[in-house]
């Protein structure tokens, strides 16, 4: 009797014609518009299950991970955040495995596992996003996929990609690099339920290997230390709430603000702080919109900042909203001041501030 073929949730490879076309198109465009250097592609095994893992500062890394290996690469992408308008069509055309970050997305995880079980290649970013490259704790997804399938992980270090798309389109020919490292064998099976500490240790090892492959100039852009402060003045009363540093961290995270404003279309322009004086109505609308979104995606901040700090951001949203309502009733102005201090390896210190005077 013929043995039935196993059923998989996703075929591998898929969309071969369009992906081959895009692969060659992207290679030619990057060679034309940038000073490109790609090293170490020979470290990617020619067959068998493989996980490509890299650092992430722009939209270009997943494109390069797809374009330069000679194998079909199935990318893993964020399913909890819509892509910007123009990018959505291109991403949908190429296809990707969508995973909702911060939740146990069984469908996305099973699709990734099934690609590897068919001897395929997936690409993933261990930091889980690009809001604070080099300062984020690795997620355990890459380790879990590797352990459950035995697939080795190929670390890839990208350098020079921050702002590179804009520079390339402006014919400034940015220098960009993709450096592929040697395979990291899959961690051994722990037996029984997954050992989270083991998976986290392996994920950190992968991230260390990735960052060993990027240029020193790139590493110099990563702050060694960051501090955030916030003060609130209601009338003549000055407050220093416990959630202040976490909330200030959020207000000084432009990628997160852009995600909420551009991707999710929330009315939070006021939080960028370009104008000092803002109305109670505008600030309350911004806070309410984020709080409503957290009812749909409660892990938005905890996934990005960790459980403790993420919960403090949520607490700040609620308490600031309540404080504004009380101040408005009493006819008092509210002044919100934040400060971010970043210290770099070369001793350089960068400071930025925001000030909101919230008036009736």
C-alpha cells in the first residue's frame, strides 16, 4: 500500500515564480543603488531545514534575507500590526507567515514548524521588532522552532541599513553589508514541557552571534545605557508618579508612536510633542484611543518593554487620563515634562526632552 503523504498547514516552497522574479529584481536594484557587500552565503546549507536569524533596523533586512540565499526563504512577519499602505501590497504579493507577537499564535507557529519539517528555510528576527535595536531582550521563538525541528540557526549581521532606503532612492549610494555566520546547532530537547530558561539562553547566544557580525560603527550607534524621567504639574502641585519613567520611555520611542499613528491610524499626533500647548480634548483623545486598542491587543507594551515596564505604561495611560479629567473639572492646567538620557560607548551623552502644557 502507498503510504499517505503527510499533510502540512503550508506548502514549501510556494509562489516560486513570483519569488524568483522578485529575488533577481531586488538583487539588481540593490547592486545598482547601493554599495553592497554580501559575505558568507556559503554557510547556508544547500538543503535541509534552516532558520535565518538577523538584526533588524529597517524594512530592508527581510528583503535581503529573501533575495540573496539561493534557496527559497519563507519569512516570518508581524501579524499584530498592519503594514503601511504601499508596503502591504508588496508584502501580500510575496507572501509571509503572519504571527501575532506577544500571544501564543498557534496557527503561525505551526506554519513555521511545517516549513521546517518539509526541509525548508524560514527567516526571523530574534529581537521581535525594531523599536530599540541592540537594546531589546531576545524572544524565545527562534530557539523554540530550532529545538522542535532540529534546524540549525544561521546568524546574519546587517550593517549600514538605518536610513538606507531613503538614501538609495535619493541616489546617495549607501554602504550596506550582509554578513552570514556559521550555523549554530539546534539546542537539545529538554523533554516534557519546554524549558524557558534554556530557550532564552539559546536565543541570547544567537543574538550575540548576530551582533558579532555587524560593523563596529554600527555597534557605536547602540546606547549602553538609557534613562527616562517624567514629571507632572497640576496647577501648582508637582507629581512624580511611579509609572513616570516607563511612560516617558514610551513617549521617546518614535517607532512605537509611528506604529500607533501610521500603522493603526490612531489619533495620537499630540504625543509627538512638536507643539508645547495642547488641548485637553486632543490629549484625552490620544490616551483613550491607545487604551481602547489595548483592549484588543493587551500585550502591545508588555511585549515591547517587558511585563513590568509595559504594565506601567498602561497604568500611566489610565492614571493620566483620570488626572486630566479632574484637572479639567477644576480648571487647572497640566504640564507634562519628559527627559531621555542616552550614554554611548565612546562617552557621548545625548539628551532629549518633551514638554506638554495641557490647557482647556
